[in-house]
């Protein structure tokens, strides 16, 4: 099936210590796979090396800019765009908004990776009381959205990573205020296909949550969250089909922190006679 693919808005390089490849490696793979372009979105460097084991140092940030510039020289600045995945956490307000505003980013992803001390990416939930975890998680997403510092929220229902899916009736109760905040701040949500590589084996966000986003007019982008060039654009046909199934017909492409809408490809019709 040769459906045109969307931009991959979420990739990581070797600089974040748990991923592989350079921006040029990602751009090369993306071009070979027919993607219209990519964003390089390494984990944001933090003051005092906070959670420094999974991110570049502040001293390495110029190296990051240089690596993206080198890929842009080879593949074009419109093809390989400069982004960052910036965590929201209590305390980041002391430095993050000023730091983000001073950089020439095309796109800023906002992420929550910790819920009341639980490292969501690192291990299964520490308690059976997933309602409390989801409530705290979506409260943080709402705060993130209200700051106005970010363009797109990454992996929206990531606490389900270890198979704890979000019950449908919590979409309005626990997630509702976060969804309202995303809509009010004109933020987009990414269809993050890394969920297919995790125990839940499902896209972030799930279909019913995505439908709730669509009902509120919230925009979308597509991201593989690739930590290896081999992963760029993976799962995008399924993500496109899901987006169209809940009614999306456009997605966002960001340039210097503002977006334009691009049409979502229609899945190829089956051959005649089948
Ligand atoms: Zn990562
Ligand atoms: Fe993340
Ligand atoms: Fe990521
Ligand atoms: Zn991520």
C-alpha cells in the first residue's frame, strides 16, 4: 500500500544516551521510506544534570544544533527540522520557558514521564490504584497545556504502557480537564507509534481517547518516538488509518513554532474485484 506518509515528529539521537544514530541517519532512513520529513526531538538538557542519565548535557546542546545543521545541509532545512522533547515537571518553570524561547526550534514536544515518583518509562505502576495515577498524570498534562510553552503533547496516555489501559469512562472524568486545556491552548496531540513497541502494543492515544480529542477539535501530528533510525516512520499506516477512522482529515506541520495543515492521505482503495 503506497499511501503518502506524514512527517515523523518525534525522533531521538545518540546524544540522549539511550538512543542510536545521528539526525542525518534518521533523515536518510526517512527519505528511503518515503516520509516527507522529520523532526529531531532529543530530550531537553536540564540544569544541574537533573535526570542527566537520559539526556544531553547543557554543554552538548551546541553539538545537537550542529548535528541537526549538518543533516539540514545534506537533506534540506525543510526536511530535517529542529525540535526538542521538553519534560514538564514541578520546578522547570524556573528555567524552561526562558530557555525554550531563546532557541530556534520548529517544534517543542511536551512530555510527562513521572507520576508521583513513578518513572512511567522505567517500570510497571507501583500500585493497583491506577485511578490515582491517572488523575495525577492528567492533572500534570493540564498544567503542561496551560503553560503555553509547548506545541504538542507527546504520548498522551503513556501511563497505559505496562498494559493498564485507560477505562473509557475516565476519558471525561479524569482526562476531561486536560483535554479542555489542550483545546484552549491550541496544542496538538501526537499519534505516537512507540506504543506498538511497548507491552500495551497499542498506539498513544487509544482510539476512544483520540475520538474525544477529535470531538474537541484538537489537532494531531504523527511521531514514531524512534530511538533507532530503523524505527523512523514505523506504524504510520496504522496510525493514519486510525486518525481517518475517527474523522481526522488533516494533520499539523510546524515551522518555527507555528503550524500549517496538511491533508491526511486516504488509505489506498482495494484493487477492483476484491
Ligand atoms: Zn527517550
Ligand atoms: Fe517521552
Ligand atoms: Fe521521545
Ligand atoms: Zn518520548
